[in-house]
């Protein structure tokens, strides 16, 4: 492989890896606060893509209740992305109130909350299919305005063209990670969330309203999921209601690889998976999931707590 192709694939990997990172951060936040995996996260990812497409004036296909329907407005991608992400965040809060809160109040086993979130994910995916069908939806060609389709990072003799959409995805994703990191580490709300993650009982005794911050956590988590879904869909289209399922599995691989509950670990894990996938030859593209989980399997054998995770000490 020559240096030009290597750099091109590496930059492609950074782009897709940054999307995995912000998607996995949503998993990480919920796990940090409640110690559970929200399997409805992938469905919210899908919703973010469909909501953005809808707000941009996209027209649906010929099946489903909303066949051939479209909004009378056409918002720019940036505004549609923000509004759709907020909508995804609100839906995430509703999911928490319906699927998690009743079980948490009863002190149910954490496994039941995982099953409950899986049931919500199935309902959401089937509802999407009922409303808009299972067609492939492609974002308009002018999604990013008059920007060129690709930008050359090389020289005239050795051009390294990178798709503009990938550069935008990388920039937005890195910005989202930076803002979230600042929020968690430098604001009183972020520090309160850290306190709840460390010891919810002690945090409550110190006057921190755990339930309120759980709502904040689910909103931020789902906001990130919706944003990730919209960004990725703008690059590869929406292949159907099950769009988020595969990425949900990769998100699990990312957070386990980086270390459960570790925000830096989720970011590093996302970039690792993205870069590795970028170097998979085209003829083996169907095995990308197998490669991602192969890396995860090896990591679990070598370092079960992940790259930046902490060892769990069981007291007896």
C-alpha cells in the first residue's frame, strides 16, 4: 500500500471512528450513572437520522402510513441536525421514564432493565417501519451547501482527496466530544453526575437530586446518539429502520474495548475500531463486524477491563 492510499484510508478511519466515539459516549454515560447498558440506544441513533432527513424536507417512499409524505419546510442541515438531536434527546428521556424508572423504583435486577430497553428498541424500529416503510433514504446532494464534494490534502503529484462530508463529520464529532468532556469535568452539573456515578447514595446525602441528573444523562446520551445517526446517514444514506442495530453492536464493542464507564476510553475505542475497519479490503467489507468483535475478544482475553477501564474488585 502506497503512502497516499494509506493516508486516505487513515483519514477515512478517523471520520467513521469519530462517529463511533460520540455514539459510544451515550452508552458510557448511562452505564456510568446506572450501571446498565441501554440497548434502545441504537434505535435512538436511527431516529436521529430519520428526524434530520424529515426536517430537511425529505420525502418518504411508497409504503408505510406516511407514504409519499414530506414536511412543507426544508431546513438547512445544521439546523435540522440540532433540532433532530434535541428530539432524540427528548425521546431518550421518555424511554428512561417508561422503561427504566419503574424497574429502578422496584429495585429490579439490572438484567431486567436491559431486557426492557431491548423491548423498547424493537418497538421503535417496528414503529419506524410502520410509518415510513423499509426503503433506503438518501440525503440530498446539496446537504452541505455549495462545498466541494472532496478536498485535496496532498500535492498535485500525489493528491489525497478526502470527501468533504467525512471532514465535516470528524470536525463535528470532535467538537461534540470536547464540549462533553468540558461539561463533565468543569461544570457543577458534570461534577454532580460524576458524584452520582461514583456513589449515588452518598451523592443523595450531599443534596444531589439523582433522579434529575439521570434525566439529564439520558437526554445528553440520546442527543449524542441522534447526532451520530444523522451524521453517518448524511454520508452513507439511511438503509432502513434497522440502521442503528449494527452500529449499536459496534458501540458495545467500542465501550468494552475502551473500558466500561470511561469517557476517554470510549473515544479511543471508537477511533481504534474506525481505523481498523477503514483498512479492511473492499472484498472483505462484509466481515467488518467480525473484525471489530475479534479485536474485542482479544482485548477481553488480554485486558478484561479495557484500555482505560478500572479493575473491578469484588469484596467477600
